[in-house]
């Protein structure tokens, strides 16, 4: 029997569709510490839930799932219906996947024990960040951090499983529901981006080895709060304007972060006299994006210290966030330091 070796066709009649997220995760599985497939499965569970959330955000205007839910979350923020739906979708996917023992969610006051006795992982998640933008059709996102539990598998969840610093993350990522839907994640070996093809129901590798430009000319901050900024920050913004940098602020963290990651830039949500700890949450917003920023060659601090070295004191604790191109974060930190010593 003659056997012919397969040679990939070079015909343009059937172009390659590329690497799916599933295949990429499998290919990279050996990069994971404790490579045993559970983290791969967990990433697939998150990707599945994001496909469902993507479908629901895209239909929000056509169904009754837009608008406010009628409750406020632990942050005192008005919950949107899609906040609640996204929280259900991700929590359900991680429960059924079996790899996660506990979830910290922006939408739940307390830690959720998923009752997965063999679950090795803890996930901190903002199921739908920027959801107030849904009704005006502006990009929104999901942000997630993944940790290994530190107490024995199968034993009751303990605080030390949950209150881990960001430098203990084994993976982190975000989903951007924008003009296209993308999933960007890291497992500590660089950052890769996947674009969703709805007609096939698959994420395809579209942005391999994402690297943050070392410098940039875009700054993202809500200057409406300018009067409550500290002098050093006001000085930095003056420097940006004198250099005619571009001010770009969408009001959706994942969208601003993603653009700055690709083009170079800095996103700032600072401490102010009205909100000394800023607005963004350490466990399920800052830590995840900080891991990605650093893995892409960028930087993330609270204006003074590395975000991922902050030891959490409370579940929903807030932190100021300076994140993006390394030289821009370094420069604003230097200016803040000078002004703080002058006080
Ligand atoms: P402000 C959305 O509520 C969010 O958490 C981020 O996505 C966004 O960057 C920020 O808050 C917007 O907050 O105070 O500027 O409206």
C-alpha cells in the first residue's frame, strides 16, 4: 500500500483559518506550572462563558436585558441587568467546569464557594466592567485573575486562599466586547490576543506575543476630577498637554487599557481628595491588568508601589492605578514623588 506524506496545501482556494484558542491552550499547556490540564480547562470554561456574554451584550438593545437591574452592588454602584447576567454566566461556567473552588466577584458581597471539592483554583472576576456603557453602545469588558488555592484541596476555603497578592497569579486576562470581541490573557509566559469569529463560535489567535510600547503619547484619565488631583498629578497632565499628547478616555477600563497596550499610553485612575484609594478594585481589576501589563513589558503601580506586590486587606479594596507604557509610568511616578516631598 503506498502512503503519501501530507504536505499542507499552498492553494489560496482554502486559506488557513489559524490557531484556535483551544488549540493554543493545548499547545502551551506545558508552559503552565503543575501542567495537568486543569488550568487549560479553566481557561476554556472562561472563554465559553465569554462567548455567551458576548452574544447577550450584542443583543442588549433588542431584548429587555439592557438598563438597570434595580439593585446596587457592594460598591454602591447601580447594577445593570447584564452585570447580573454576566456574573451568573461566568460563575455557572466555573462551577460546571469543576476546576474552581471559590470565586471573588465584583457583583457578590462575599466569596462564593463553588463546592468543587477538587477545585485547585480561585478566580477573582469583574464579570462586566464598564457596564453603564452598555446602553450607549460603548465597549465593555470582563477582567479575571486566577490563583492556585494555598490550603489543602478539598478542605474549607480559607482567607489565605483568597487574599493573595497579585504576584501569586497563575493566569490573568480580559475579554473586550468591542467592535470585535477579543480575549487577551497571560499565564506568565507573555501575552496573547484572540479575536472571536462569531460565525464559527471560536476565538482565533490574532495578536501573538503582545508587547507594550516602552513609551507613548496617549494618556487616559477622567480630567473632570482635576480639581481633586494632587499637585504632582496636575503637573504631569500639564507635561502631557505641553507635549500635545492625545487625551483618550472611554470610561471603560478594558477598552482604554487595550488601546494603550497596542499603541503605547498610560491609564490613570488616581487617589483624589474625594476618593483617597481611587475607584478601581485590586483583586479583580488592577491585579489582572497589572499581570498582563508587566508580561507585555509595561508597568503597573499605585503611584508608588507595584500593584502586584500589594497584600490585600479586604475583598473589594480599591487602589489607585497607574498602568501602561513603562517610561510613562516611571515619569509620572517621578513627578508625584518630587511634589510629595515638597509638601
Ligand atoms: P469614572 C467603569 O465603572 C470603571 O470601573 C472603569 O471601567 C472606567 O475606566 C472607570 O470606572 C470610569 O470611572 O469615575 O471616570 O466615570
